[in-house]
C-alpha cells in the first residue's frame, strides 16, 4: 500500500471518529447503595447507672409436714401442686377448710371411733342408773326403813311399859329392842349408802368424761388421717407414695410459701447501716418474654451478725409474687394435660380396654363425650403454641375405675366413633373455661396450660436497686441516636427487613430531669402523643446522615427475629 493510500485511510477514520463524537450522549445512572446502620431493640429498663445488685429469690417459709398418726398412705398430692391452707378466725372457728395434702387409710380409726362411742354410751347409762338409785331407789328404801324403825320403836316402848307393869315378859322386851336397833341401823346404812352413791356418781361421771375424751381422741385421729397445711404454699418435695407406711411425725411433703417470696442479697456493712425498715426498694424481674418488670421489695430483715469470711450482711426483701397464666393472655379454654386411651400401665390395657381420666368425661343431653385432638397425634409433634384443635366424640362410660398416682382415677370407656384410633389419637383432660361451665362450652381450640407458673421461683436471679437515685424506668438510647432539627428531637427506627429496610423518623421528647442521673452518653426518651416505642428497632449509628424513608442496610441489631443480619463487610463500610 502506498503512502498516499495510508494517509487517505487515516483521514477517513478520523472523520468517522469525529462524526461519532458529535452524536447524542448516553446518560449513565449510578445506583446508590443503602446506607449501613446499627439498630437496637427499644425496651423499658432501669437507669443504666443504677446500683443494681444481683440477688436470689427463695421461699420465705419452708416446712416439712407429716401426719400426727401413723398408717398406710392412700393419697398424696404431686410435687409443684398449689395448696390452700386452713384458715381460722379469732375465735378458733374454721373459715376455710383448705386443700387436702395427703390421706391415710382410715378404717382402723373409724372402728376406734365406733368403739369409743360405745364406751361413752355405756358410761352414760351407768351414770343414769346411778342417778336413778340416788334420786329414787335409795330414798324409797330409806323411807321404808324409817317407817320400820318407827314401828319398832313403838313396839319397843310398849314392851317396856308392859314389863314395868309385870304384864310382859323380858324376852318380848329383848326381842322388841333388837328389832328397834336393827331398824335404826338399817336407816343409818341406807343414809350411808346414799352418801356413797353420790360419790359413786362423781366417779361414774369421771369415767364418762374419760370416755368422751377417748371418743374425741379417736375422732381427732380419724380427722388426722387427712393432712392439711396451716399456710398457703406450693409442694416443694414429696417423700412418700400411695401405699407407703408412715409413722406419726414423719415428713410426708415439704411445703414452701410462694407469695410473698423472699429476695436475698449480700451487702457491705456501710450499705446495711443505711437501710431502713420503712424503705421500699425496686426489684427488677426478667419476665418469660424478656421484658423487665419492676416490683416493690419490702425490707424484712438485715442479719445482725455479718459473715466473718466475706464481711457482708445478708439482707432479705419480701416481694409480692404472682402466678402467670396463659389463659389470661389467650382467653380460650384450657386443660392441664392430654391423654391417650390405650394406657399400658392400667389393668386390662393389653386386652384392648380403653381408659380416660374421669374428669375429662363430659355429658350433655345426648350422653357422655370427650374432646379429641385433631391437629396432633401420639406420634406427632405438639403445636409450638400448645393450642390444639378439638372435636367432640361420643363414648360409653363403663363401671370399672382404676385409681392411680397423683389422685387420678381412670374410668373404662367405649369410644363410639369409628374414625377414632386409640393408638394414634389423643383427647384432652379436664376442661377449664373462662365463662360458663365445661358442659356448655362448644369451641374448637384448647390451650394446654399446666398452670402454677410463678413470676419468681426459688433460685431465680433478680436485680435490686439499693441506691438513692431516680429509679424511673424508660427508654434509654445513646445521644448519637438523637437527630435534632430546629430544636426538635427525633429518632430513626428500622422498618421492614432485608432489601426492603428503611429508616422512619419518629419525633421524641428528651426527659431532661434524668440527664444528670444517667451516664453522659445515654438519655431517656419518651414518645410524642400516644405512640408506643416498645419493641421498635432504634437506629443508634448513622442517624445524622439519614432522611425520613431512606432505604438502609442494617448490619447489626439487638434482635434476630426482625430479619436483621450481621454482615461483617457492611460493618466495615460503616466504620469507614
């Protein structure tokens, strides 16, 4: 190729390049990545700088309870059962009988009561007979003897007169004198018998009182066959089972008070000196849902002697405890347990006989029925929320009943439903409803709630604030989480999850009275209006660059169930 040709081609190329450069420009759009932020879950909590001391909960009173008589145990409650104690008024009159804890076989004691009653009746008849002799028989005998003495005395006087006139014999006089002396002695004997009978009645009345006391002892022994508590509490331990032989005074159960419950902690000598019996101290309790509740702790006791090893003093606070009930949260019917009907531990189960807790059997105008669980089987898993779907199945109760541990009585039944499989299907136990009676209930959902769940249990750890600072609970956030604009404060909360996360601006009010009581990096906030901050994800880092509704990328959070992931790379971007 010649030099001219090369120059010509180069010129054409330059012209084409120039034409292309003069064409319309293509706009390049650069997508902005969401800003990385850090979010924390908002929950009410005590001031972060409060002098919180870890303490342990314990039973205020614990007692081992046993029978005053010995015998064979017929029934005993199970561990964790709640027991109501017997209540008497100021006049020792029974107001509330209380819940039975255990019971002995009482046949021997009933026989002893019957024998004691017979002894009392015998003693009463003896006293009655003695009184009859005293009041009727002996006085009649005395009257007869006095009449005979009077007649003998008259005869004796006539005999003396006859002998004085030589009209009678000396032998007749002697005989009449003897008759008179005998009649006189008989009157004296009967009068002495009368006095002796009075003393005998006193003795017989004493025997009657002894018989009555024996009857009362026998009746009390019979009453003592059922064990009650003198205070309300929870069964902490059971030492016997039905069929055991126990001696009088041997511990059967251990009972502990649950309300109030004590909170025990160790403090220094200086702290113990400034504690006052009239003061109330906040106790912070972590609830099952993770929320922290504040309860009042009343100072009950400060040990007068410190521990020589730790130089600390034990402080006991009393806190009003409460039971937690799932029924209050859901408002649906509940049952403490669920059952299968082919119970292998009962007699006749190998022959295909079916048994159910007799308390689970309900009746209406069509007969007896049970509630079968439809969303779970004996080989499946229970629902996570413990709420079961149920349907009604008809049964025929039979006469045979089999007692079992824990006061259970299983009754034999026949299921009149071909779709029911006793090897797979389950039924609910005793039904408890919020309104009406179990027989009137016709719902479809039942919650399994064993109940007896206490807010505080012996062994639980709590926090106690013994400081004199403000103990107001609230939402405490770092100062960096506060976005200010025109003297208005706000926070940004995280809404959505994943790629749909965005920052939403929420106006708040700063509580200035707490600023001097908390650390310099935290402040307490309150929502404006009726809006609640509970459970929101507050953005604590990157707040000052955000605008309302801006997409964000949450790289760290105090809650895992909000769809927030921990991305180390994004965290590095945030730090940059």
